[in-house]
C-alpha cells in the first residue's frame, strides 16, 4: 500500500518562489523514482522533474535553472524548489512514485496542489 500527498502550493507573484513537498507512505521508498508533473487547464500533463533513489536528476527544458528537485530518503519526502516563477508555470502540480518490480509497473499519483503565478 503506497500513498503520496503533495503540499506547498499557493498564489505567488512573478519572480517569486515556492517549495512543494510530497510525502510518501509505504515501504521501499528509496527504490522508487519520484517525479513532479504539472497540468494546466486544457493541457496535457507534463513531466517537470524526476529523481531516482540514487543518481542524477532530470528537468524539463522550460524549468531548468529555475527549479530544483531533491529527496530525503530518511523522511520519505521529495521536494520541488521553484524559483523565478513565471505566469506560464501556473498549473496543478502532481507527485508520482514509480517502480518496476517483477514485471509489474507500480505507479502512484498524489491528489495535486495548485500553483498560481499572477500579479
């Protein structure tokens, strides 16, 4: 049984910052690839950033240099630090935990947290 819960969204002015958190409940957190996705109204959900248990991160080109993903395996938590926010960053942000095990793809999504960038 796995559950992920996001928090930290809100309203921020252009150029401002927010930090999103995603808390993982369950076992074997360090074996999961954790990712942040976002979905704007009328658009498809897109990958923002991802991080494995051990190894390098990856980012969408649109956020590279502004956003930073990190994880604390002891706390079973993944973070997304968002700086220099732009209006086009406005979206619902979702946390995902992914793991392949025994031929099965295990995929768990959070409920989402709203980020609005507006003056």
